[in-house]
């Protein structure tokens, strides 16, 4: 089942936490603290109007809905967004990881979170395990599919 972006709730929470452009991981974390029962998700977002490549991205899930506190800052419609989850964390687990990261690496930004060591590398993109690799490949396939459709429509 594909989860649907809840545009109204995404806009409401973006306003209440004063979400910032290009800060999707921080926005998602702050929103998760404000909305009970959500799951913090990291993965990839495909936005054909903005990039030909998948973007590493963070959002929330609540049941069968996606809550994206960065959505209002993207300047696109929901129909043009494709989410590919790689990792889901409860708020309790995420908070514990962030506290430990801040203690162990105080100069580094603790978000995004990449799971257990050892990490698997793929290209020069980022750290992440096989779930990240799978989500990235699915997102990349979607980018290619959209490019083919766009090419066919312009011909």
C-alpha cells in the first residue's frame, strides 16, 4: 500500500514548528516531537520538477499517511512527490540515538541517522545499509521512468 501525503496536516505542522527549507531531517524530528504516534522516516524523495536524481530526505508517517513538514517549502504540488522509505524509527529510539550521537560526536550534526555499523557504501552518495540501497534504487528507477514519460510527452 502506498502512503498518501496529508497536505493539510503537513502545512499545519510546518507552520507550527516554523519549518525551514532544506532542513527536512530537522523539520521531521521537530514535527515528530509535536505529533504523538508518528514514526520518523528517512529515505529518498523524487521531485521531477526540482531534480533528476533522488534526494535523501526525512518525513513522518502516521498510519497510512505521510506528514512532510518540509513540503510547503518545496514549491511543488503533492502529485509531483514520490517517497521511498529506507529506515523508520520510533521517536523514543530516534531521541536515544540523537542523544548518544551528540555525546559521542558533539561537533557533527546527528541527523540523518544511518543505522548500525558497519555501513555499506554505494558510490559517493552517503552511508547506509541495504535498506538504503534498495530505497535509492527504487527512487532512481522512478526518476528514469518519469524522464522517459516526459521525453515521450515532448515528442
